[in-house]
C-alpha cells in the first residue's frame, strides 16, 4: 500500500507523481521497435535517465526499503482472515499467486514507462501520465481517449486512497475501543464502534490540516516504529504463547470463499500506486527491473512475511480469527499478567501507527481534489483549502461510521479499486505500448495479458460481489 513508503522519499516527488501534470504535449517521436531487441526501445540520441535532474536521488537500497514499507502496510493485519477464507495450505499457494501477478503488473508498468520515456522524450512519468502516453502513442483510434484514460486512473487512485483512509479510521477506532472497554467493561452497551469513529473526527482533521509534507514525513517514521513494535509483539503472541493447533483449521476451503481471500490479499499486497514514484526518484532506474532487481527482491521478502503472518494467525485462532489479527490478542484465563499488558500495547501501537499514517495517505486525495477545484477559489485559496480538507475528512469518517466493518470494506477496495489499478490497467497499458513494437513469438504478450485480465476481472467481479454481500449480511442480521 502507499502510506508507509512516504516516510523518507523526497516528499513533493512522491505526491506530485499522482497529480495531473501539464497537459501540453511535447512533439512525439515515432519509431519502430522490435520486441526481441528490447534495448532498441531505449536506444537513440535521448537517454531519459541521463536527463533526470534529481536533487536527492535514492539508491537501490533506499528504494528497496521504501518498497518494503509501502507493501508491508496495515493490510497485513488482515492476512490471517484471508487464510481463513482460503484454507491453511491453499492460502500459501494463493498468496504466492497474488504476489506473482501483482509484482508482474508493477514490473509491466515500469517497463512500459521506460519505453514511453523514449517515445515522449520525458525522463519521468506518474502512473496517470504513463496511461495517457500509452494511448497517445498507440493505435490512432484510441488516441482521442488518452486524456480520459488519465482522468480515469486519477479518479481510481482517489477512490482507492479515500476508501483506504476510511478503513484506517475503522482500524484505529476498533483498537482504541478494545483497550478502553478492557478497563470499562460496564460501558460496553453505551460505547459502540461508531462512537469511537466519530470521536476521531477532530484529531483526524488536525492531522490533515498539516499541509507541508516536510512535517508529515517524520510523522510517518513514528508510524513505522509503532507498526514494527505492534507486529513484533503480535508474532510473539502467535508463536510464544502456545495454542497452535492444526485440528481447528481447514487445509482447503470451498471455492465459494476464495473471492474474499483474493480481495483481502490484493488490498494488503498491492503497491501499484508507489512503484512509479519510487522509480522516478531512483539514481539507477534500470535497477528496478531484472530478475534480481529491486522490485522482485522487495516483493519476495514481502510475500514471505505475509505468508508467515497469515499462516500463524489462522493456525493460532482458526475460524475465530478477526478482520484484524490485533483484535484477537486477548489473554486467556491463567495467562501471566504481562500478556494482558502486551495485548493492550499492541492495540495502542497499531492505532498510533495508523493514525500517523492517515495524513500521508489522505494527502494524495487532497491534492487530486484541490488541483481540480483550486481555479474556482482565487480570492481566498488558503481558507478554501482548509475547508476542502475538513469536508473530505468528514465524509471519510462518515463513510466509516456507515460501514464500520474492516474485512468486507477492505474487500471492496481490494476487489474493485486495486483490481482495476493494479491488474487490469497495467495489462491494457502493455498491450497498447507494444502495439507498434510487436507482441513476441506467437503473440505471447497478448495471451499473457489475457490471463492477467481474466484474473483481474475475476477479482473485480466476484470479489466485489462477495464483499458487498458480506457488508449487507453484517447489517441485516
């Protein structure tokens, strides 16, 4: 996910990469390439990477660190719930499948960007710009849709991060609620989850009022520290307190439950929104690709951690596992007193980490929205900016109040938004980008992307349907 990657990147670079750029097109240079000689697509008198002028370019190790922080987000807390929907053994293989497809689509997006740099004579591009450039340089009949495609990607990014922020609000509220009710059990009937979400409105508004990314970056580092503390204690609870029992888990669940697994896992693992910002800030952008490139190394480590937490979490709690694994961390009768203290520390740590991340996540939504309306508020732009931020946070919190259910909410975002952005869009962009280059022997790229599109449509249709039904069932019961 985007949030954790924002911490130590040059802030304007990362956020500006999501935003609409100058729509004035440079002269397009048309060439014919050969897919079997991919280096031709980056040959010639224009070297986009030599043309980059970055004040603080990131090294390969820096980029790897940012990628790990981006992918190891709060979605990881839902992996045990995902394993519950797939089964213990099938969950391992399905997690690897999702990781391979998501990583491949991120790889494809960067690879297409490298080709389009040459065609457009640009040295950096955001995700929406790559989408626009692909159609601008694709088949003649599709070029008129280039700007519409860019806007579509922007809107999808906005909806994705806006929905993610609502999920964050629910996660914060649920963790705080469990800590409070642990010491105030007599108030359980009065203090419901919606009360805690509404109480968060003012603190979240203050967080989003921080307009300078220079001050948000240290907040993100605080988030990483608390997230690390929370996950560390969580792993201790899973393996250090006993209770791992193969008899209370199922190896393979019925296929009818698989869509929720894919929705949750895609939500947790997908980092399509940060791969272009990371590539744009690199000192050696070509190192992002390759079999042992930064992208593959980072996602391999991320996949291992996701499998480990999902496997152990489901094995520890079975079908009783909650939407977020931290909500299961309750000491059992007879456990040492320290277990009770550690359980509350985990929940407080996760709540603080997610709260500190909220501002950076919401920054993307604010910038996209503000850039689309700022021309209408030229007299008092500062006031209009603060009002816009306040209204948007309020709407996000009200959405969380309406749907205070973490699992199905994550499922909707993962199935609908991330399936479009992370799977379907990159496959479509690759086909258009290589339209005049060639699709390889036996039209390999076509067939490969048909498979990716099929997987994406499966997650989109069945995952969204399953998540919406889950939300309806929760509130109709």
